[in-house]
C-alpha cells in the first residue's frame, strides 16, 4: 500500500494584522494572499503538479469582520479542486474590529471544558458551512491546541478525522493523550487522529514537518524514509501566509523555494507517496508503528544556516 500524504494548509485571518490595526481589506490580503505567494499561488502550484491538499479554514474572524473574506477564500479553494476542512482559533470570539486586539477570548481551545469546546466547534462548523464549505469531516485546532475532550466533542458532532496531535508541541498546547512520537494514524475517542509528522532533528528533540520549519533536504529525507518504511501517512503543515514575510509585504524566498521543492518531490514520487483529501475517506491502517526519521547533524546545521538567512534577510519588511 502506498503512503498517504496529507498536505494541509492552515488558512486564517491573522491576529497580528488585526492587532496592528489594519482595515479588513489589508488584513485579508496580508493573511490570505500576501505578496503574491498566498492561497492563490499555492493552489496554482498544487494544480501544476497534480497534487491534492486540504485547506483548514478558520471562519471565526467572521464574528468580527463578517463572512465575505471567508466565503471568497473557500470559493477559490473549492474552484481549484481542493478541499476545505475546519480550523479554529477561539480568541476571535471576544474580539472587536478596530480595537487593535484589546478584546479577545481565550486563545487555546484546551482552556475550555468539553461542553465549551463542543459549542465552539459547532459554531465554527456552522459558519464555515454558511461560507460554502460543504460537508466537514476533518478538524485541526489553532496552534494544535487539542486534548481528549476535543476528540470527544468532534465525535459527538459527526467528524471523522482530527489532525491536531503534534509531538513537537506536546504536552502543551498539543495535549491529546498520545505519545509524542505517535505519527501513524490511530483511533482515539471515536475519532481517527492523523498526527502531524515529526522528525528527530537532533537526539531527543522533535521538529514537525512544516514548510517554514524544515529545509528541503530534511523534507526529502523524511519523505524517502516514509516511503521506504511504508508508513501509513505523512502529514505536512503549511499556512496561507507563511511563504511571505511576517508583515505580509514581500515573499520569503527561502520558504517559496521549499514549497516549490516539496511539490516537485511529491510529483516525482506520486507512485509511492499519494496525496490525499480527507473527504476521500482513504483506507488508513490504525495499528501501525511508524517510526520517526532519525537525527542528522549535517541536515540540522544546514537548515539552521538557511533559517538564519531567512530570519535576517528574507523577513525584512519591504
């Protein structure tokens, strides 16, 4: 059986641009289509290489700014043939337009009890459905903030998948009661948990498979390892905004090259690494013991050098 690959793009209006006091047009542009390398550009690259991706969209900013920005990005994603699933940052529940972030709700979903989490997820699902997303089957919490109550709430609401477990962020805020090294899909509390893939970048230290967190060489090594070891799944994280600098005003060339490299690698290996939508309901063996890619000092040092360039040069605002 080939390894399933979930390319997941967390897609949201960014709190930092709200705090900066920008108007909604600027917040939406710098969050969703920053510097020409946002959601639209990523969709074009995925289409060019024939890859499937899941865009986890957070509708909660609609409580402050209305549904139009969410509707537009949902429409664009679906028109491109990709899927929309649910993302949630609960702090938007207490926010107000124009106050530069002075008002906000609790930032972490795990700070709510079971009933509170269920109510928030239900509210977010209703908003995203109103935005045109269609049937929802998968969820990722903002900041990977989820615990076992999150899974119970999702199961009660009819979800099938969660992808919030991230061993590199465990035990807080990623607080599901699974081992930090759990990277294979597993059933828990009525939900199929599809963990974010991690590697061991140095002995005893985990780093998750995110486009702005791993170099192209580390991504390649992780993909080759997963295919060779016949892993059930690889779950990759990106964001609609992360290929631009933090201000959203110019591309980050390091991150853009990584995204392009990732797309090429997956296209070249499509026979053994099959990109997949959650809505496809893929067969996922739930008893696998997939093991992390082990550490490499050379890979880590090269990425750290690249990251230094990214932070000091590419992140400078235009």
